[in-house]
């Protein structure tokens, strides 16, 4: 489907679900961006879930989002259970403003929801020539190292830095694969890769259904478990949001709002060495890229380069939408 047509369809659907025009546009743009980046797990496949939560009043369609200034660097946002895209958009914009004023911005967001890809927000800060960290917690998916039961989310870690060319954006979940990929595989009837999840009996499984009933594996065993825990502390405990396995799963827990927390940290890279930062940054990348290549490698990519290529090449193409998702969109468009 042509992107313009798809955008107006999504906006219409969100507006039917009582989101304002402005918020509907923000959400449509992020969902389409996920599709263009080929991260289908965070694109149109989630539209039905967001709408269901809005209909049930678990996502507040008309939130009164409050920004509390703690000082010129630090802000604290109460998202009032808004859809995560909207409050995170406000959060990163505030973090950019704060860093431009003082050299560093720290913005916590509480009472939020699933915000999609962390890179959506990191990119905005990098475009304004800032270094950025984005954190969010997520519903239980990983068993902490040594535990039998899932408790941490796939809690992504995102770090971005300007390079003068394609931004360096490391955006990775702390699980072997993000949970959305497993949900999407389940929806489309596909298998998941070997070695990323266990079934409820603790055996490796390639069945998406079994993986959703079991636990996902963290990256690098106890190190990944530790990183997921760190993200839960920064996004959940520090921000006053749910944590310790209490973030609700947006797909199958309708007992209340998700209460996800996000933390955005922005840093002006000129604070210590001034304009030399960019020269040194370019040098740094050049050194790594010049290294002799391992067998089977023709180039060394930095995080974000591959995704940027995918994004640019898909930008010219229409978006292909599987028939089951098209059907969901048709149904959502007739809701009262
Ligand atoms: N909102 C949430 O609750 C939530 C939870 C988990 C994940 N996510 C999002 O899901 C998305 C996907 O996560 P993922 O873990 O599947 O990411 P991924 O495995 O696709 O990529 C992880 C990182 O590795 C880099 N990378 C990939 N191939 C590379 C290569 N050949 N050389 C160098 N670097 C390379 C990518 O640029 C990226 O920064 C992320 O955007 C993340 O923010 C969101």
C-alpha cells in the first residue's frame, strides 16, 4: 500500500478510537516507520492491540500529560496512561531542550505504555547533535539468571551518537530476540530461531506459541540478565513506574494500564573537548572500520548502519501488508 494512503487509514482508525488528530498522526508515523525499517513486530501488527486497549480505557485517549521541571536539566513527566508514542515523543523533545540549555538532559516518564522502537527517540536527539541513551521497561519475558519464571522484560538499551554521517545507534533488547518478533511469528504461523527461548518445561523451543508460554533467553546469560535488571531499575524503580515484573503485557493483560517507565538521557558531546569531539568520533570509527576483516566479512558496520540502509531502500517502496492484518485494519475502521 502507498505510504500516504496507509498513513491516512491509520490516522482515521486512531481518530475513530478517540485519539486527537495530533496524537493519531504521531502514532501513525511511528507505526509506519517500524514497517519501513522492516521491524514488522513493532508495526501494523500492533494496531489492533493499541485500539483494544484504548477501547477498554487502559490507554487514555485524551491524556493530560504533565511535565514537572525539577531543574534546567531534569524533567519528570506524568504520561497519564497515554499511548507510549505520544509521551515518549514529549519526553525526548524535553530531553533535547534540557541538554541544549545545560549540556545534559535527564527526563523520566511514568504511567506510560509501549513506545515501539527506542531508536525512534534516539534518532531525534542525534539529529540535534546530541549523544543519547533511551531506556524502557517491558512486560515479563526473561527469567532472571538462576530463576525459573519470567520477570524482566526484553528491556532494550539504546545508545546514539552523531558521527557526521549515518548516526551510530545501538538499539538492542536484552533478550536474544525481542518479544514482538515471537508474537509476530505466532500471528503469522512462523517458527522462531533455535536457541532464543525455552518452553514451560525449560527445553529449547522453536515454536512461537511454546516460547510465549515459556521464557525467553537473555543475551550473554547472566550478563544479559544483569543488563535487563539495570534497565528495569532505571526505567521502572527510578521513574516511579511499575517494575519487578509488574508491567502489564499489552496483548493479554487487560487488568489495568501498563504503567511502563522510560528514561531519556541526552548529552551535548561538546561539553568536555568542544568541537574536537566530532573529529575524534570520525577517527574512532575509521580505526575500527580499517581493521583486517574476519573470514566472511567484507566490511565492519557500526550499529545503525545496516538499519539505515534498509530504511533508505524501503523508503521508495510501498508497504506490503499481510491479508490478516489488512482484515484487522478493516474491522478497526468500522468500530463505533
Ligand atoms: N518498547 C519495548 O518494550 C521494546 C522491547 C524490546 C525491544 N524493542 C525494540 O525492538 C527493536 C529490535 O530489537 P532487537 O534486539 O531485535 O534488535 P536487532 O537484533 O535487530 O539489532 C540490535 C542492534 O545490533 C545492531 N546490528 C545488527 N546487525 C549488525 C551488524 N551486522 N553489525 C553491527 N551492528 C549490527 C543494530 O543496528 C542494533 O543496534 C529495537 O528497536 C528495540 O528498541 C522494544
